[in-house]
């Protein structure tokens, strides 16, 4: 299934990945990497994803159950975990790779959010992690000394204009990880988030100017942006026993981007742009810059 060498890091373990949709999904890559490392991996998504996406094919490739459920719906989660235990048994790890914003899809400005959609963003992208963990614990579906990971983004800490209400959702996601951490630790279960580089996924493609975010990050990352496959390799380590004392952390997997201020090539580009009114206007810089930086004052 993968030509990459297996280290057997998850040999004998079982897990479930919530959210893979197609080959571009990070959750898809994590499921394949975990399988490569010796784990049995069940997958889960909503019913419509099984019809229009490829999650059913992924389940067939892995030879493991597809658990159809809406992670925002407690009744469906209860049924899903009951089905998982019946068909698959208890798991050693859970992966949350779920996110969605109707406000972003509909290009609603942050200062003009549809609040019903906003609540849905928080529910799907963050609160669903709390619901998954709570129901899993109630069903005793995750083993002691297990591992839970969720996928985040640096917009939880810093403003990224077009990431809109998803930035709030990622901040809430990371807060849930910190709040649940000590409670899970009573059973030796650890929980962390991976703050991944911008990645060319189906969800990412719905963000306005995502290609520019990707290019900007790549220019500022000493090692370049991390791919979905590279994220999956990092995730495998966190799911393995090698990370048994790592919990409640937000771990940046971004080629060093989060630690960089800026780079000389980028400063030169900015300086060049600020000397040319037409470039400033093309970039939309005038709209968001403070008055002293607006192009008519740059001479």
C-alpha cells in the first residue's frame, strides 16, 4: 500500500480515524501510514461522504469497518462506538481529522458571520472532539495508555484573514485538548494536536486565496511546507508508544514556519511592492494596512 519502509511502530494496535474523505485528506494519509506501521485502522465519516467521497474505498483497502456517523450527533456517536466495539473491538488510538466552515464556503466576512453557521463551525471542527472522547470513554472503547490526536493550524494563535471563523474553531479545539488532558491521563491516555502546514486538501481549497497562504508559508519555512504524507508520519509517532509521556501539547509540524519572523527574500519583495502603487493595489494591501502604510504615503 506504501513503498515507504515500515518500522512496525503500531504493530498489534487498533485505531479509528474520523474524517477522511479522499486521497487529499490528511486523515486518509494518516490511516494509510498507521496501516503501514502495523495497525488495524477503522475509518469514519458522515453518510454523504461515503456517497460522494472515497471513504468506502479506503475502508475496503484497509479491510476494516467503515463507521458512518455524524460526530456532532451524540446518538449517532453512541451507535457508532457500539458498532465499532462489536465489529472491531476496543481501540488504542483515535484521530480527529474533521473541519468545516459554511461561512468560509459562502465567503462571509468575519465581521458579518452567519451565527448559525458559526456555531456549526465550532461544533463540527472542535466540539466534536469533546463529543468523540466523551462517548468513547462512556463506551470504554479506548484502551488504557492510548493516544488521541487532532489536527490544528497556527491560526489558533495568530490571525490569518481568510481563515475566518476556523481560527476560532482551532483555538477551541486546542483548549479542549488541554482541558481533557489531565482527565485522560488518569488512564494513561495522552492527547495532542498537530499544527500542520497549509496542505492542499479538499477543505483547504475552499479557503479564499489558499494558494497564496500556501506559497507564503512555503517561503517562510526553512524546511518548506510539510505534506499530508509527512504529517501522517509524524502522527504515527504520536500514536505509537514512543510518545508515551507527550500529552496536552500543540506540536508544530510546519517546516519551522512557526518559529520564523521573516526572511530577507520576502523583505525584499515587500520593499519592492511598497515602491510601486500598482503592486500594492493588486495585492489588496491598501485595504488592510494602517494609514501610515497606505500607498499614497509610501514614497
